[in-house]
């Protein structure tokens, strides 16, 4: 194997990176490129080598930000320029060579970290905002009083792995940023006090590695679970008779042939999570000489420990026009625990036991009475479904 990629310490763990690359070269792997999370090495004869990191520049973009003249000075002193990543620039020299340290006075090196500390201050403010968003999300999902978008709550029901993936990814970024700021702040303070940088620290960097990369690998796991859920969704045409707690248009008196509408066909999708079972249906029927009828349904059967009334507000977010339950009118429907309609509209919502349905029905009438008929038919279907 000519090349190898390996996870490296964080960008701002200066001494840990210097020791890491020196240890790798002692094992016969020489650094040739530093990426965002991994470094690329090429096979060489093992040798004892010193690595040093110079922090300079004002941009986090790839490519060297050090002036060519400064690189030339270091090379004249015996340091070979290797690669750059953002504001960090990597040099090496054989152990035992006459190549001098970059800074005789640690306080001079501390001055090179000022620009980086300013940039990390901006990162601190961003992290605080991201942390607040993450905390709000967790409180919302766990039933707390802090509200987030209803869309996130709905996705928590039908694709919880995707929500957890984003939470873990966000948490890993916050953790990495927090640890990086602590590391560079600690280094800066010690250098200002005249304490030289430790080029071979022992036992440091493990917390960051385990925490940050643990969160990232966990996020990948939940992403994989989400992909698995997506590939196992049951897609198919709308069956002649329902195979779940949803209606067909024949339940409300439409007996014509099913037809296409704007390139869409009548279909039924079905998926499960540990929080809910979900049916997404659409059906189009047209009788000769009559107005076409259309019905869209999102039906959820929630887990036994969940109260549907706590979730119905969020589930209306997928309705076509009226997405806020406060804009619906409550109606009494025999066989349903609760029901709402949009007066003179096309949307209706129903709850019974663990079942919640958001219905869009259109037959050209835009009649409140017709929506009530649809809910009556749904109540009968749910009664038969058990």
C-alpha cells in the first residue's frame, strides 16, 4: 500500500499534531496532505522527524496563506514546507538537524495566535446560536415547553433517524468548536506566560477524538438507518380496497374510473418507525360528465405512549393551504374523538384513539357539509379497521 489516510487531531491542537505526524513518520508514513478530518500519508523509510505547525493567515480556505518569502526563510533554516490547511501550515526537519525552532521566545509565538482567536470568537457566537437551536429541538421533541417548527416535529414521527442524524451532526460541530477554542485559548495563555509549546504532549486529544468522532460516527449510523427506512418504504398503486386506516373515494360515493392528474397517479405509500406508522395516499377519480374528485390523506398511527392531541397541531403542517389548526372549525363526528374542518375549504383533520388523519378533499364544491360527509366516511372506515 503506497498511501494511507488517517484521522488526525483537531486543527488547533498544535503540539498534538506535531507529535502525531512525527510518530507516523517514525512508522514509515510521511505526511503529504492534510484534509478536513483525515491526513494523507505516503510510504517511506521510517525516520525520526520533527514536525512544526505555524499559524498564520486570515482565511480558513485551503492553500498556503504564508508569504513565499517566509516559507523561503524557514526552508533556508532547514525546515521543509509540507502542506497547509486553513490557517495552519506544516513543516518538517530531520531530528538532530540544525533547523532552529521557529520562536526563541514563546511570547512571540503567542502573537501569531491573535488572529486565530478573533476568528474563533465569531465561531463562539455561531456555536451559541446552534446550541440554542439544538436545545430547543430536544425540548420540543421530549415534550418541553420550547417550541420549534412543526415540520421538525412531524419529521420526528415519520423519519426520526433523520432528525437524530442532524442533531448529532450539529452536536459534533459544537463539540469540536468548543474544544478547539479551549485548546487554542489554553495554548495562547501559556505562551503569553513564557511557557514553551509542548511539542510532544502525552495523553492529550483523546477526549476530542472520542467525543467529536464518536458523535460523527453515530450520526452516520442514524443516516444509514434513515436510508434503510427510505428503501423499505412500501410504494404502490392505490389498492381497490384500503389495506390500512385510510379511505378511498368510493367511500364517499365516487365510483368512476381512477385517472391521472397533472402526471400523478393514484398511489399509496406506507412506512413504519418506532414512533408511528404512516400512510401517504392520493387518489383521482373522474366520472363521465362530472367534476373530477381528488383526495389526499396523511394518516398516522402513533405509538401507544403518545397522545395524538399533543401532535395534531404539528401534523397539519403538510396540509395544502390551511396549515394552522387554529384556523380550522371543530365539528362533532360520531365515532371520532375530535375533528376539524376548514369552512368552505378542502382540508379536514380527524383523531380517534392513536389515529390522526389530515385529509384534503376536492370535488369542485368547496362545501363544509361535504367535508363533514368525508369525516363521517372516515369514522366508518376506522370503525371497520378496528
